[in-house]
C-alpha cells in the first residue's frame, strides 16, 4: 500500500493548531499555491528524477509553506513525489508519515534514515498519524539520531509497539502516543536509552497495564509524564516509575484513567513535585506506603475520585491538597501530620473547620530571617518564609447552616438536652404503659392521650439521638459531620422529629375539637364521639404525619442540611413549598384550637348551659395543656417561616437554643400536665405497680375510694355513666 511522507517545520501550541486549520482550506486553492511556490525552487532535474515533466501532473503535486529550497530533501527519497508532502519552517523539519501499512512504514523510515549533509541537523520532529500500522517494529527509528520529538497519533489499528522502538535516540526530548484505542501492548523494553527525554505522554489508548519505564534513564533536570484517558489501566504497581528519570518529575499526571488502586511503593525512587490523580472515579485506595522511598509530592490532586482516606506517610511534605468532589473522603487524619500544608481545596465545608483555628509552627526558616532588615525591606518575603506560625487557607468555607461548632454549640445546651430528652422518654413511656395496661375502659380522651404520649415519646427519642451523637463527636465534629448528616442516623432522627411534631399538633387539635364537641353537645347522646370515630380521625393523622416525614427522604427538602437534622433545605421551589405548607398547617391548627377554646370559655362562663361541671374542669386543664404546647412552638414557627422565605432572622447556632428550650419542652411537660397530676392516673399507676408487689397499700386506698364513689349517691351525667371522663375529670393539683 502506498503512503506519503510529510516533513514539516517544528511548531508548538497555537502556531501548530493554526497550521492544521490552514491545511483544511479548499484543495484547489491550496494546490495551486503550493505548485506555484514549488515551481520557483525545484529544478527540472529533480522533477525528472521522479518521472515528472511538470508540477501540474497530479502525481507530482507537493506542498510547501515557505519558498525554501527542498530539492536536496526530495532527492534523498526514492518514494514517488505524490507521496511526499513537505513543509519547511524555521527551527527544523517536521516529518509526517501517513497512510502507511507496517511494511510501508519500514520502507519510509529507511528512506528517512539516509543521511543528507544539508539537512542532517534539521530532522527534528516525526509524526506518525492516520496510518494502517498494526505493529510498530523494533529499532524502526534507531538511525534518526537528530529526532527531538515523536508523535504517534490517531492510528486506529495500531496494536503493539515492539522492543527498542525508541532505542538510542539520544537527542529525543518528547514522545507522544495518543488516540490509539487498539494499542493494548508495549514491550517492557519499548523505551530504552533516552537520556534527553523530558516529556512523555501516553493518552487515550487501550493499554491494560502500565508500561515499563525502568530503561528510560532520563537525566533531564525536569520531567513531565502525562498518562491520561487510558480507561483499562486499573493498577499503579510497585516501583512503577523507577528508572524513569534521575531528575525531578515536575508533573506526574495520572488523570482520567481506570485506576482503582495504587500499590505499596508505587512511587518508590522518584522525586515528585506535583501529582495529579483526578478523574479516576473508581480509585478507592492509595496504599498508606505508596510513597515509601519517594520524595514529595508537594501538590496532590485527588479530585473526582472515590478515595476514603489519605496516605498519612506523605502528608508531612504536602503543601497543597486538592480534593474537590471526593464525596467518599469524610475523615481527615490528625492535623499535626500536615506539617507543611498551606492550602487545601476540599469537598465538605466542615473539613475546613478543622483548619480554621489550627495554626502550626513552621518546621524551618530561611537563613535570611535572622537579618533584622528583611522584615522592613522585604515584607512579602518575611510573610512567606519567616513567620513562626502558618495558617492554612481552606475552601469551601463553612456556610450559615453548618457553622464551625459541635452539634450543641453551648455547654448549657448540652446539659439541658440530656435532661429534657430523658424526662420526655421516661415520662411518656410511663404514660403509655399505664394507660395501655389499665383495666379501666378505653375512652376517647384516653385513646387520644395515648397517641399524644407516643408522639412526645418519639420527640424524646429524637433528642436522645442528637444528645448521644453530640457527646461522641464533641470537639471533632468536622470529622464526623458528613458521615452523620448523610447517614441513616440523621435521616432517622429527622424522620422522628417531623413525624412527632406533626402527630403531636394533629392530636392536640383533635383533643381540643373533641372537648368542644363533648361540651357543646353534652345532652345529645346520639351525637357523642365514639371510639371508632376517633380511630378514623387518628388513622388520617398518622398517614399525614408519616407522609410529611417521608418527603425529605424522597428528595423534597433534606434532613442533611444541618447537624440537628431538621428539614431546613429550601433551595428548590418544591422544598420551599413543603416547608411553608407544614408551617402554615401548624398555624391554622393553632387558630382552630384558639377558636375552640374561646367557645369553651364562653360555655364555662354560663354554667347553666353546661350540665356537668366535670366537663368544665377538663376543658380548663386541657386549655393549659394545649396552650403550653402551642406557646412553645410559636417561636419556632415564627423564625422557621422567616427562614423558609429566605429571610432568616437568627443563625443556626441560636436556632439550636430554640430547638432545646422551646421545640421539645412540651414533650417533657405533657406527661406532668395531663397525667402525673391527675387522680385517675395516680390510681391506675398504683394499681399497676401493686401487681408487682409495689405500693400495695396506696393501691388499696384508691380502690376503696373508687368503690365508695361508685356506690354512694351522686348525680351522673350521661358521660359519667360510660366513663368518658374517668381519666380527666378528677384533676388534682401538682404536689
């Protein structure tokens, strides 16, 4: 198969790109210009040597960018003129081999190897592009001693590069192998004896293992290695870069490959200034001793990887850490290890809290720092090299929702939350146990009280979870924060608090409506609320509360926004509507309760319309209960609505005070207000404990009082006869 050799002047960067764009112009105009230029400099003798009488013959067409005589170069090649394209530019030649098979490549390189006295020092760049080469043969370019740059690109069928393919090119400074996705194999001796090599790029290939670089033996003072977009390379093995260079690897770019693991001693024998591992999305582990025997790196970029821990043995020399979009990195090692770190670009704001107040002593100072005039004459030098303490610049900075503090930012809150949570859990559990185990008939009020006690019990559990996590993460929340806020624990706590809050508000509203209805229709037995009515009402309340608590779990708002796991995320319209809807429903419930108690108060003011004074006493007690609950929630609702409208009036730190002092205080107080201070509850409690041999005498007293009450003469209202007010009618003052 025929091919063509293109020989061009050496160009880099923008100039080279511009040259490629110019090559894409209309073929007719280009050929005419090149033929005209070449006619001025190519003698008929040269043309005749190729069997060409005129340049207008298609097979003799050639192109040249500048009118520099290429006759001697043409005369060195025996390949037909239609296969030869030449661009001559200042600074050296650029040879381009196109459309060759493996056999054609050998022939073309043989022709290029022939010496030419006038051009021997100008053959500097060789590009092998868009060929049909399957295998790059051994020692194919061994005689091109003046080559400085080799580019192998867009060779779709290239599968293997043999041993010694780049052997003894002592002036070679750059090798680029790219866009050859079928290239799956390189012999371990492919790179051999390249003392001047400074740039090595292997990108977008089908390689499955890292090539052997031990025989490169570069002596360049600075070296750049770019291994990119090789998605089948999964492991960086031990001693992977030994023998690559005796100098410093200024940039080691191992980006966007398929790397999943970096082995022990992977960077042994190297001096690395900057190491880039970004974009290896499956990279989960860097061995803790991967950098054993290596110097550096000073800069480490692990962005967009799946790394969960940093190799501690290399962190002491690190000055810049870049770990953006590394969502699996939730734990930072001891800050004292970062002895030289000055800047960190991380994923989570909470990690920057670790460095906010962390200052470290500089390990060594420049000897000029002892000069007293340096501080005055060179303030910038003094600032960078002579300060005793180094501050770490970190991003992203903590936001308003996650300030740099523990879950409970104040000591008094840490004490109060334990007190309130324990009282809420024990108190409401006791109420549930007594009411559900009592042999007294289950009435509608008792049934509703059970639901309210369960809601308050859930609120107590939420506070207990928050308090426990606060103790575990105290002073180190920056390391636990992400795991806590994104884990199942915070989601469970958030679900409990929203469920408990909404069920409590709903049940209190139902209790108030039941009291109003009972007093208003006291003489109409057919309109009494039966237990099956209450069951239907509370079934709807449970369904509503569960759905409200599930919304942040399925993506409407989020429990992960803050450390206290409340749905404070109002970034999207759906989240804002959700939060506002809950708050508005709570306000409407409060208005409904107020309206009912106004009606109840009016009824109490006219006792002639109330046939049973027990109802009035119950209403008064329930008014205290319900207003206590809603007054505790009023500050929360007010500030929550302002935050939902994106006009927050207090910080999250201050909101935690409301969380502890107002939000759950009703869950702690309710058992005392509606149970422990009532005579009927005391009787049920002592009767229950007497079954286990406790408080037997007190139980007998209550049994006697109850028996005499039922046997003695008294006026019974319809509600007394079926025991509706048994648990609420006899209210004793607190002891």
